[in-house]
């Protein structure tokens, strides 16, 4: 199998709008989903989208699990999300740090709706309607953005962009404040 690489910022493919998946049940889609899950695991991400490996189709993975920054993150996934639509977003937005596997070494604060209601087709080919909140809602909105060709830097205040080193410096204070 051809080795798949994560595209990094600067690659114009990341700014393209993706197209709907026509055949969610096909072997091709299954293989792609499996690959994305593997890459997500390897890179210790909580999500990854097909455009990030150069496939501009409406498909992404959500894989939420507790981590250093979000010790209370729910366990959800790996869930394969195909042809998603966001039906509604709460007016209440939350600003929090995000990173992106396509923008290595950078963290930035991003506003996201606290609660969302969505539909998508899962890997079994079944159309589901789901409500997500907080961390999982954040991952969903981040990955959904990738399908529109939107990156976190598009949503960032330039004064709230941090290098990994600077991010680590403030992480401690930040975590204390959150409690
Ligand atoms: Zn990303």
C-alpha cells in the first residue's frame, strides 16, 4: 500500500472544498477510513479528515479520549463521519485551544459552538442524527471545517497563535484556571 502522508499548511489542497462521498459502503471508502484511523492513532490526534491526506471528500474521523489537556474528555470513536451536515449550532460559543496535524507546532484559540446537532453516514452506511457538546462538538467542527477548506488559522486572532513551546508554558496556568 502506498504510504499516506499528512499534508501540511502551504499545500493548496488543504484550502479546497471537498465533495460528497458517493459510495459510503464501498471498499475504497472502508480502506480510506481504516488508513485515517491508523494515521490518527500514530499521530496521537483526536481527529483527522480525508483532505489532510490529499483526498478531497467529505469524510473524517473523530476519536476523542482523555488526554493531558482534556483529562475529562469523553471516550468516543474512532467514529467515521461521512457526508456530514451541521443542522444547528448553539448560540453559546466557547473559546479554547486547538492544534491541527496539518499545522505542526502551532496552537491557537478558536471559538466553537458549545452544542451542535448533526447528521452523517457512518461506516456501516447508516445515516445517524447526533447531538454533540463541548470537546466532541469542537472536534466535529474542526474536522467539518477541513471539508470546507477552512483551517484553524482562518479563525484565529493573530495575537492568539502560539508555538508549541509557548503553549506549554501557559498550559499549566491555563489548566489551573479551567478548574
Ligand atoms: Zn486539523
